[in-house]
C-alpha cells in the first residue's frame, strides 16, 4: 500500500532538509507557501481553542550505512499518521561519484496496522526527476524500515542534482 504523491521543491524554507517531495493537491512553491501560512494560522487558532490536542511522538535514528531519518507519529487508531518525515545525508551513487541526498515529504502518510509506505516523486508525475520510496513499521517507541531515493535529477548535497541512486537502505528509529 503506497501513498502516491508528486510535486516540486518549495522555496519557502518550510522544508529544512533541503528538498521536499510534495502532495499532488499542493503543487508549486507559492501554493505551498500560502497553505503553510494559512495552515499555521489555523493551527494556532485550533491550539487556543483545544489545548488537549493530539500529541506527536518524535522518532529519530540512523540510516545504514550512514545518514539519518526523523519523523513524527500523530493520532491514534485509524487516524494515525506519519508527519514531517525527513532524511539527511543518505548515501547515493551518481555514476562514478558518491554523494549524499537529503529530503522531506511534504504530506502526512497514513499508518495501518502499525505499517506505513510512501511513494513520492519530485517533478512531473509522468516523468519524475526523482522519486522516494519509504516503508516503515512502528512498534511502540521503536520503528524500522527502508528508504530508496533515485532519479535523473536527484537533489544531492554536493552538486545540486545528479543521476543518482541510493539503493535500498535500512533505517531504525526510536521515539
């Protein structure tokens, strides 16, 4: 069960990891920026109206052989979602050169039976510049899974973009 999404990198600074994979209903940096401002206003209003809002458990951990992942889990039961998922310094191979890639999902991912799976693209959904495939299983204060990022114009930390592939990397996180 993949949650599919496609989009573009935002330039609003709302994605601290550097590069975001957006939800299809929010394509474009300007729309995301406006929705972010409206969303922040709505969140503030809801926080004042409902002080007992749902808590988020934050998970952080390593990606093998190097790199890191972080995300939050919000909600209970069938309303549980992974939010603010980011990866940092994930090793990628770009032809004969090694580099790293960092990124973030800009949409929540549903959790079902303690498992989640997301497929997100960067660029056009029919001809993506890059894609991210993230799977995970949550077991109380621990989580584990795998991550793959690849693409012909994958955002990388050293060179801007490249034709790169991370391969499948395991990750573990604690919260």
